[in-house]
C-alpha cells in the first residue's frame, strides 16, 4: 500500500468523524430547542384545533394526561375536540381523564364527538366538554359502577383442593376466589361501589347542569342511544366532527379554516427523538458506512392451520 493511498484513507476516516460529530451537534441543538419550546407550552405547527382520540378500554394513562396538560398551556391550540369510542374502563382512569379535560376546558373550548360507543367511563370523559355530539345510534350512558369477582370453592372441592388463608382481619380476604363472600364482606364491597357511583353521579350533575335526583333516575346502569340521550339531556346534539367544528366557529369564534392536529403522547423532544432523530442517525450511518445492506422488514403473523 503506497503512502498516497494511506493518506487518502486517513482523510476519508477524518471526514467521516467530522460528519458524525457535526450531525450529532445539530441533533442535540435541535432537541434543546424543542425541549425549551415544550417547557413553554409552545408547538411548532401554528394555530390549530387539537384532536384527542380515546378508543378501547380507558385506564389511568400518564402519557395522555401529560399530553392534555401540554394542550392546556399551548397557545397555538385554539380548541380541543375529544373523539370517544370506548365502552368504558376503570373508575380511576375515567376520573383522571375527567380532571385533565376539565383543566383544558378552563382555558379553551372543548367539544366531544362520540363514536359507536361512549359509555360508562367513556361517558365520564365526555362530561367536561362544553358541547357533546353523538350519532343517533351511538351507545352512551351506562352511568354506574361494576365490581365483579369469581368464587371457585365448589370447583376446588370437586378436585380435592383445600385453600386456607391467614388474615389480619375478617375483611382482608374479601372478596376471595377460594371462599364465598361473607355478609360483612358483601356490605363493605357494596359500600365501595356506591361511593364510586356517587362520585360518578356528582360529575354528571355538574357537567350536565342537572339536579342530582334527576341524574340518579337516569343512572341505573342502562345504556341509551344518542337520540335518547339528547332527549334526556345527557348530551347536546346529534352530529359528528363537522358539526363540532361548526359549533366552535359559530359559538366560540374558532375559525373553521384552522387545521386539525391529532394529540400525540410524549413531549415534543421525545417525539423528535423517535422521528427526526431516527432520520439523523440514519444519515450519519450512511455517511460513516460506505456500503449498506437493506433488508425487508419481517412480520410474524399467526395463521390458523387447515384441519
């Protein structure tokens, strides 16, 4: 290998190192700017209407609550549309969403659009909105609390298994899978359910501006169609996102021309790490490696075999 060749290879290695450190510096600077914008509650898309989509079972999701906190302080988000398609979830999950959405509603217009179903905790999440829309066939309501358990002592007896429990008090193992619920245990569990039920009823009464006695009449656990819910005062009108945007424009002065941006979980900086930074790393990799091999992504799919 000649001296000229050695010098050329050293120069190429030096150039690759410089590219790497320059790209890394640019990436870190971009992340610092994004983190600063996030801490100030600023977005990078300009004025818009935010859309939060809630689907499936509702649970206490810290990332969703943090995203709503960012929407509350984001001056570019002029309103929030909450799109709900959920049969319900945990009491704590519904409560957390209720509180987070209530905080947003104190600062900007919030409107809910119900999909196929928005019941139980799904209905609770709709309550902070100043306006609730649903389709005529939407299943909603189901105001109530369910605590369900199982009891296997009969099965254990049949297979010859004996279960024993040492507890610090008579109610510590209530409910139990291995023993019938005692009258005292049933009374305590019912008290828990009714206290959570009372909290739900109070939120409905506050959100819908209805007397608690009237809410209790409607809150026997049954579901209602969207059309029934309008007549009962549980929601405001029949409609979808188009009607929600029209209401925002006519009643809240939010221009219909503003784009709608979906709410994503995670901070601006963390989202940049998972998107833009991936592209930066890819560019650096190509700059450092003279040849690259690209493989098709693999997907494992379970398929039922033919009988």
